[in-house]
C-alpha cells in the first residue's frame, strides 16, 4: 500500500509539473479516494453506497476537488470532497455536507 501511494504521488507530481488542463481528472485518484471513502462510510453509514468518485485536478498545487456520488435507501446524492496529496504520498480527504437529488426538480439541495 505504501508503494502504491509513492507511485501515485510520483504520477500526481508529474501531472502537476506537466501543467494539466483545467478540469483534468486522474482515474487513479478517483479509484483510491473511492476505496478510502467506502472503508470509512462502511462503519459510519452501512446502508450508504459510494457509486462513483470524480475529481478535478488542480492546475497547480496538491488539492483536488471531488464529488463522491452515493445512494442510500433510494435517495441519490453526492458529497463534495477535498482531497490532498501530501509530500509523503499519503492521501487525506474531507467530505462536506451531502447534497441530495430532488426527484421533482432534478436539482441538488442540502439533505
């Protein structure tokens, strides 16, 4: 796992140094963040299922802005997430308050 994080950090730094386009994504970050979130939410909210995680890489820096889409008891929504890649290769993240999809308006609102 530590080796995977080092490889991930190296790839992230190369991507940042190359000057990624605004709105670029990294499938490895999405996959790693989803795995971490599934593990964390399994204890906190066993019925919540993280379906998809999409992250937008920063043009410079190490903080990505992500959305973790979920379903729970028939309700769809997403968590806005900030993911940071540290110099050690460790990934840390913080989820803000979830947004739920209103079936009538097809818009997201606080849950």
